[in-house]
C-alpha cells in the first residue's frame, strides 16, 4: 500500500523531472515533451486517491463537439473534464493500489496526451 508521503518524496527527489510542492497534498511536475514543448502534470492526494491532471487549454477556446467526436479522444485511456476555466486530462487511482515503482508512467503518459491535445487545439504551448 502506497502512502502519500512516499509519493511526495519520490516526486520531490526526482532527478528526471522538476517537481514543486504547490500545497501539502498537491505537487506540480514539469516535463519536457516533443519538439521543445513542455507540459505540467499536477499530482494530488484527495480522499485516499491520487489524482493526476494536466491542463490542456482554456474551456472557452474549445469546440467541444469537434473535440468529443474526434478519433483521437475516442481512443485516449484518460478522462477529459473541466477544472475551473480550463480543460484538463485526468487519471485517478486509489492510493492503496498505486504501484510506487510505476509512479512515473501515468505522469509521463498524461503529459504526452495533454501536450498532444493542447498542440492540436491551440497550436501553442502555454500549459
């Protein structure tokens, strides 16, 4: 069973990605992606769940019908949803079932998918 303190320690001591503690139960991990782009993934401890989320773009810039009917979105293994005024890609896992040795995989995959969607929707690299 993973503990949040272990998750936080691994993320904060990473030599691969820069991590920053935003709040006690929230850590921002910055990753480099393709072609000089970057993406931030937020890892949080909420009610014994670890949530991984990455902002894609502002909600008011999205053609929701076009996005939700795209072939790409139909195939992604993560959820899309609103986080305040932003569209974010998310993954949630029970803390007790989190394999601490595989913590990097969902972070890297989420960053990749979020960056791809951000690039496709806006062409920019804001988040």
